[in-house]
C-alpha cells in the first residue's frame, strides 16, 4: 500500500475520532480549521502533490479530492445535528410552561350582615315590598322632625348622635349621620306617594360603643301605606319574616312599647333561637327565653302627613330591626365586634355558618 493511502487513512481516522468527541458548533468550527484550513492536515497533503511525478499526480489528486469532499460532507452533517440540538436546548430554557396549574384564590363570600340583608330583603320582596335607599348623611328634618321628634323631644336622647353642624345654629336643616333608617320612610312617601310597600336597609350611626353596640350598625326599615291597614297585617307580615329568616316556626310575642313615630307602638320578641327558653343560664337570651328583634307600630298620622300623604285616607305600619343582631342570632356570632374587625379566620374556624 502506497504512502499516500496510509496518510489518507490516518487523516480519516483521526478526523472521525476528533469529530466524535466534538459536542458544540464552536468545536466543530475549530475541527474544520484543523483539517481543511490553510495549515490543515488535508491542505498539507494537497500541497505535497507537487512533489509527486506527473504520472502519479492525477490519481493522488483524485483520492485527496474525494477525501476533502468526504470531510466537508461529514462536517456539514455534524453541523446540522449540533445546531438542531443547540436550538432545542435554547428553546427549552426560554419556554414558559403554560400547563403549570394556577395558584388559585379562595372563593369569596358575602359578609354575614350583607347575607342577612339579602335574605330578609328577598323574603320581603316575596310579600310585595321594593327596596328604597336614603343618604347616610341626613338632615335633622328627615331624621327627627318629620318623625314627630322635635328638637325638645326626650326620645332624641336615646339616639344622640353625630352632628355635622351645630343643631342649634341651623335648626331643622342641620346635618347629622342618620341615627336610624326611618328617615327613608319620609323620603319614600314624598317621592312615591301611596300606596307604598318598601324596605330600606342601610348603615346608621349612634354614639354608642360597647361589646353589644357599635357606633355604626345596620338596620332594615319596613313601611307599608295603604287603605284600611290593620295591625293584624303587620303581625302576620313580621311572623312570616321571622319564621322565613330562621327557617322554622318560632314562638313570638308583641309587647307594648313607645316610639314617637308610631301609634300604637310595639316590640317583637321571638323565642330564643339558642336555647328555646330551656336554659336559665343562656347567654344569648340571658335566661329570659325571649329575644327582642324588632320595633314596630302603626305609622303615626303626623308622619303620614309629613310624607305628603293624607292620613284620613291612608294608614299603615312600619318596623325597624338591627341587621347585625339578626346576623349574630342566625349565625351564632357571639360578639358584635367580629362583624367589623375584619378577622376572617373567626368565620372560617368551623363555626356553624350555614
Ligand atoms: N327607628 C326605630 C329605632 O331605630 C325602630 C323603628 C322603626 C320602630 C319603625 C318603629 C317603627 O329604634
């Protein structure tokens, strides 16, 4: 075997070995220079052709050209394979895995007072009532005067109150945070006339602050104005409301009471939803067996007239209840402050919230 054949075989096998251990396109570029570059192994052989005799030269030239083609082809193939692998690796690095499950948010829920409000409003809507709203910053005129509570009236003391202007300065036009939802009675009568059936939920404000009273709390007012309204309709409506809200038939009693804007006035007690009157040590009813839930009465003719309606033709009834208290009774919340301090964990800690 000729010297050239040996050299060709030598170059081929050392190239194959070097190519086999090349793993990057940069490495491949170096390999190309080492074999096919100006001082490369193959170039050196090609240069040595000139030392051969003219007879030997063509054959040797053909052998070396074939070798060059082979090396170029191998380099090109390898280059394609390495480029593909490098592209794939780069793509994998940049890829965003859209199949990653989302972190999720806990499902929200209504505040217990809002839920209570929705439940009561929906029962009252079933009895033909619409929802009416009024401002929380109210005029003395609507909050007190129109409701038969002139400035000297002692019943004001029970609700006194956050004034936004000096009541003595501005008379009945002075502003205050409403102490109850009853001014919405007047505003609604003036706006819609009779007949009228409305419920008015909303925030009210009084100067109280202890474990069972908050300076802001929620009330729901009811008002019905029609012809020949009897007290029995009022009783029936409220019993329907209480039994519907608590989901069972509860004993009830109507006790005589006093409000300047109703005559006669009553308070509604229901049987204790916690002990049913059976536990003398019950903390919810304080052992009395009864819970006071609602003030009510037949609307005073003065109030009907303040609402722009003829009290000779129309009469009706009104009631007002504390939504916070209703929520506490239904959901077994034992401190009013849990409703306002934003401590959600209290409501998630396995209490019997239906
Ligand atoms: N406004 C009364 C209060 O806040 C409740 C009430 C409303 C009583 C309607 C009778 C009729 O105490």
